[in-house]
C-alpha cells in the first residue's frame, strides 16, 4: 500500500469552489473588472467626447475588455478553486470522497473513509504509523472481513479462515458471531472438536456471546461423531448460558440418542423440548421412530407416527419408511405391507429406500417370492432399483436357499446397469454357501475381483463356509492367507469357519484348531458361543473347556447344532 503522500485526488473542477467566501471572491473579481471597463469608457468619453474617441473606437475598447475578461476569468476561477481546496496547506476533508482523512485526534494515523467511498474492498488501508499499524475499519470493512472468513470456509481453506479471524481478534475489530461460527463450523465439519471448542473460547474472550447457531453447530458435530453425551453437554451449556434453544437444537440431541437405539433417552429430550415450549418438527419424530426400528419395536414406531399426526405434522416418506423398517426388523411382513399401503393412501410415494425396507422384511423371513414381487412392483411404479434393493432380493433368495434365483437377480442387476458392491457379492456368496455350491462360490468370488470390488472379511467368511462344512481346511487356510495379504483382520465369523473346517477334516485337525484359536485370542478377537462350540467340535469338549479356563474366558457353552449356517 502506498503512503498517504502518494494518494492522488481528483483534479478540481472549474466550479469546485463551493463555500460562500470563495463565491464572493469570484464575484468581486468579476465586478471589479466590469467596473474598471465602464470607468475607462466614461473617462475617455468625458475627456475627448465623440470626437476624441469615436463610437466605433469605444465599441472596440469595450469588446477588447470583454475578451480580456473572458480570457482571465477561467484562470481566476482555477486559482480560486485550488485555493478553496487548501486549508493551511492541507486538503479539506469536507470536499474529499473516499480519500485518506486525518483523524479527529492529533497524532493518530490516517484512515480510509469507507462510508463515503463506496469501495467494496475488504482490506483496510491506512498511512504508516510507528504507534499503530492498523486502524479499526468502518462497518463496511468489518462486514467484508466477516464475508472473507465465510468465503474461506466455503472454499475449504480453513487455515486462511483461521488466519483472518485471528487478525480480527488481534486488531480488536468489533464483529458479530458470523466469522466465529464459520470457523467453528469448519473445525466441527472435519471432526476437530478440540479446535471448535478453542474458537468458542476465543469468541467469548473477544466479548462476542455465542448464539443458537454456535451451539447447534457443536451439537451437530457431536451427534455425527456418535457422541451423544457431548451433544447433551452443549445443549445443557446453551440453556445454562441463557441462549434460546430451538427445534433444531433438541432434534439434534434426540437424533444422537436415537442413532444408538436409546429410545428412553430420546423420549426424555422430547419431553424436555415440549416442556420448554418448543414445538417438535417431523424430524424429531422420525428419529424416535428410527430408534424404535433399531430395536424391532414396531408398536412403538407406530405410536410415534400417530403422535406426530395428532400434533398436525404431516408424515414424510422417511417417516413411513422408518415404520416399515421397524416392522421389517421385527420380522412382521404383513405389518410392513400394511404401512406401505397406508403410505400410498396418504398420497406419499414410496422411494427406493422404502421398497428396499419392504424387501428386507421379506428377506428376514426367507420369502424370496414376495421379495421379488415387491421388487418388480417398485420398478412398475417407475422407481429405479439400486444396489441396495437388488442386494435385499438376493439376500431373500439366499435365506430361502434359492441360489439359482439369487444368480438370476444378479444377472438382472447387471443388465439394468447397476454396479454391484461388496454387499451384493457377499449376499450372493452367502446364497452359494447355504446351497453348498463350492464351484459357484469360487466363480462369484473371481467375478467380484474382476469387477474391481475389494472383498471384505464378510465376503471371505461367506466364501469359506461351504468349504468349511466339507472339512476342506486347506482351502479355508488359503482364504485366510489371501485375507491377511489384503490387510484384513480375521473376525469371529471367519474364525468359526476355520475351526469348523478343522473339525470336519479327515482326520480332525485338533492341533491346528487350538493354535488358530490361541492366535485369535492373542490378537484380541472375542470368542462368542458359536466360536467356542466350533472349538469344542475341533479339539473335544474337555480340551476346549481347559483352554477356556487357561485363557480366563467365560464358561464353555452347551453345544448347539449347526450354528451360523
């Protein structure tokens, strides 16, 4: 930035002198010249009369004087205009627009008068000063700085946003909550809750009180991080500080608890919301219905939907879908179908998630025919199937042992141009496992790899199961090695398959089974009752009980027939 001495001013206009004194000077000069011409004309006339100075000569004299006046008048105006702009050798602040203005106090640096300049620059320009490098900007400058912080956050440049906000704090620029909320949101969005808390502290230290948006940002970040306790903490802090909580504030905490299936705590916050006089919206009820769904509590899910309707709230497609999902998880297909019909009666069109939830209900009870019918009904309604809907149908076929039907659905999926993900392939492998189809399992697994889909541990466990049931432990071990090379850790499902393979081998591989179990325990893998049952079948119940006691595990369970099939 150039110093004040380099700042230029607009060239003064011919008529720029606007003060009364300036105008009087110009008028006086003009009057003086006019009087001088008239006097000269009179004197010449009296001295010589018409004979001394003929009329033509007098006319010539007057015309000459007039020309001289016209030539001198602009110069006079220019001179006076320049003088009018000077006040003891300095520019007058009253006639300047958007220029450097002297401070009202002596010894203070110059500042930009943005209120008159109409400039949109966010930078505050001022003359260098050894005492104070920067001066507080005007309201327009403050607004620009706040907008610059928000723009940096929107562009993903958090470091620049924090730097700008730091400058605002250091220069003690008076701002509102906007720049602080922007930076807090940037921290929260990246999961940096420590940074978000730090900026909230800086906000208070700067004399800016957090508002509803500030706390809502923090609660939302906590909920997304599955930290319901932290979300509740911020809501409590908000209320303690006297900041008004709105429906979003309460809905966020309700959702945080509902995500965990903690219906009682979610209901507790809904009660507090109503007691505070805050009307819940449909989002809060959706969260409660979702929480009921996680527990398979269809009756409670229905109750909350009716409660929302009683309060005059219109259920959305997400509301009905959550109820259908609750029915699906409870294994009540007829109930799920009833709510699908109610959704249609309410003029709410089911989406692909709704239909997928309905198909999941069919899959849970192994009703492949009904699942396929609903999938076809979805397509007839103009709803495009996706990987989830196809996966649900394939899963239904798998649970009913219809591997051929599952493969047919997979072929339809490819023809529809829907890319299969690892969940779809795992479902197809599960169908092959239930049918004991080893060759098709290998074929599906090879197809998955060729499609560039990275198998997960569930896919490997599904692949291993049909080989395990036949006692082909070498194959299962090779799958375990492939999985390890892919950087995947063995889970309890794969450990069960491995132990089952050792148990079914001819001869039985007891030593390998015990070694595999001990390695898994050393890695921290928790042994469930199915794994312990498979261990007992591989090494014998007596030896298995001894291993359990040595490792300090829970009591050896009673053997169950064909677990995890």
